[in-house]
């Protein structure tokens, strides 16, 4: 029975890459209320470090405009590692062409800032279940 509970736990884990503290706190709280386990980082470099050290979330929520390594650099490096490349990514941004950028990055979905709560929960449930 232990093995069967391990899969849902991994699937419910999310890595949130967001540098705005208020946005990060709000998204983390909202997702945790939905019983997701959320790990947060404020820049792309730190997110990659955690993944390289063995963090395996079921989903990555990635702001395209974060410091040190932005979402584009993060995604490029993620895709270079076969173990990390399989983790689905949802990108979000306030840029008007976020959907096109998400498509170019091979993301499973995109969200436009300000993010609507229902849209966030729907897309996360779709790809983190």
C-alpha cells in the first residue's frame, strides 16, 4: 500500500518559480489549500539546482521573467536533461504573447498574468494528477 500512495504524492508536488513574493505566497497558499505540495524558488537558477539535486515535482509553474536565469534559460536547460525534460511545465507571464512563447518552449499550457484562480486550478489539476 505504501507504493500506491507514493505516486499520488509525487503527482501532487509542484515547483513554483516566481520572484514576486506576494504572487508567490498567494499561489502557494491557494495550491496548498487544494492539497498540493508546493516548493517555491525566486529564480530559475535555484529551480534548476533543486531539480538537479533530485526534486521531482509532478509539475513546474514557471514565470518567464525571473532573475538570474529567466524562464527561457530555465526551460532550455531543463530540456537538455532527459530526466528533467519529462516534467511538464506551465509558463505564465504578463506579456501579451505568452501563449506563443509557451508553445515555442514546449510548455503544456500557459497562463496570462494576472492569473485567474479558476484557470490556475483547472490547468494544474489537468497536468498534475
